[in-house]
């Protein structure tokens, strides 16, 4: 089975570059995975497609402000994304720009990269864009990150003057997906986070949940649907492309998860188990495979996989050749899914993280 088998033409104008003005006003494509039938609807009407006794499971992870801007001693800027840490593993980052073993970077405040000095005064550029070379002002302190070892594929092992998670919270910003081609705004700090985000640790958002509102959750509960939570910290695998031709050769990176006992009990008595997002789906299926309610999840789901717990899936429209597209393909069948994607493009649905959603049932 080849990675190239799971692709489609995604026009640039169909990629949602910003969140909708109001959370929850996006569209919803409903796909019957048995028949391939398609229905156009709206996310706010999700309750119409759920039944009393269904269990809807949400991921309560919280996204770290893991994108950090730094400067080398000669003034060259570098950008880092703090990656999830597993147990006693060393701290790791993704980086943009050239770095070498032993390089030391000084952390910049995100306000300074706007570009504004730490004092808040605009940087004079004479009408030109600010230079890529700058020096961190002393008022920011001297938080340092040292490159211990370049691991390859844009990943480095590092050590820092303070815990990386603390530096990210103090100086970092939202790690928007690179395909958005823009820096995060103040609005992104709220909108690239679910309304129930609780447990800090993700390097990216569980994006199918970004359209969910408290009002819709209340409406769903009033219909008799049971809402439960688990935690999966979205990690390294979200950022890395598949670098093999054969799907079977791809190795998923592990992500930490935890499933509370009350969620496990609800699953066992559910009418249907409805996973809100691929993060929830792969966590539940890893639990089905191992029986473990906490640990490291490295399951890779692609066509041919038989789902053991998940009965319905609420998910976004995913990028071509991505692992999450393959998971959705395994659940719906590639022929049905590809037909639904073609329909969505024709009907001008918005795709990817800030876009519209689909309910596969």
C-alpha cells in the first residue's frame, strides 16, 4: 500500500487561513460509511445526528505556547517548536534555519518579534521589513537554549537555563500549522484551543474540537448523549511528513495518553462510541489493542484496520498523504472518503485545522 494512493487535489483557496469569526458556525458534511451517502449540514446541528445513549468522547489536552523565537550570538534569528517530553527523555525541539551542535540561542519575547522592542516602541525600518538579524535586549533576561545534538529531520536535542515548558509559557506563542503561512495573533491564542482544554502538554490542537461550543455540548447532553473525556498530548508525529513510499514502513512517534476509569465504564455500556477527532480515535483503539489506560500511544491506523471501539467519528478535512487522512480512510473506506472530499471541494467547504468538519457514521 503506497502513500501516493491517499492523495487528492487541494486548492489553496480551500484552506482556511483563519478561524471563523464565531466558533461553531462552520459546515458539517455527514458521510454514511456503509453506503457512501452524503448530507450537507452545519456543525451546530451535530446533535441531530447523535442518539440518546451515545457516548461522545473529547480530548481535554491543552496546547502549549510551544513556538519560541530565539537569536544566535551574531544576531541571526531562529525559530523553535518545543516537542512533547516522555518520561526521562531529553528535551527536544523542531527548528527552522541552520543550527549546529553546541550553538547557544537566547530566547526572545514574542512581543519583540512583532516586530516591536520589549519597551513596546515600533522598530524603525524605513518603510522596509525588519531585518532577520536582531539582538535580544537585556530587559528580557538571559534565558538560554543550547543545542546538544542535531538528530536530523529538523529535530535537535537541547538543554536550557529553565525548563522548556516554562520558557514556552513565558515567551512562546501558538504553534500554528506551517501551511497557514502566518504568525499567530492574539485571537489564535484562544481559538487554537478547545473550550474545555485542561491538561497542558500538546504541541498542536485536536482540531476537530475547535468548532465545538459549550452551548452545543449542552444541547448534545440534553438529547441524552453522555460526554466523557480522555487526554492525548498531540506530539511530534503531527508535524512530520511520511518519508517512506510504503505505508507499512512508516513509524509513528509515540504520544502520551490517559483514559479515566469513568470513561472506560461509559464505553462498555455505550449505544455508540463517538470519537471527537482522530486523537480520540487512535487513543481508544490503542486501549482496545493493549488494555492499557495510560502510557505511550504509537498506533498507526490505515486502511485494512478493523476498529474495535469507535463507531462514529467527527473529524476535519485532512491534508493529502497525511496519517490522519489514512485513519479517516480506514474508518470510512477510501472510495467513500475520496468521493466526500471531492464533493466538499466542489461545494466550497473549508479544509484543514480552522476549516469545516465531517461526521462519519
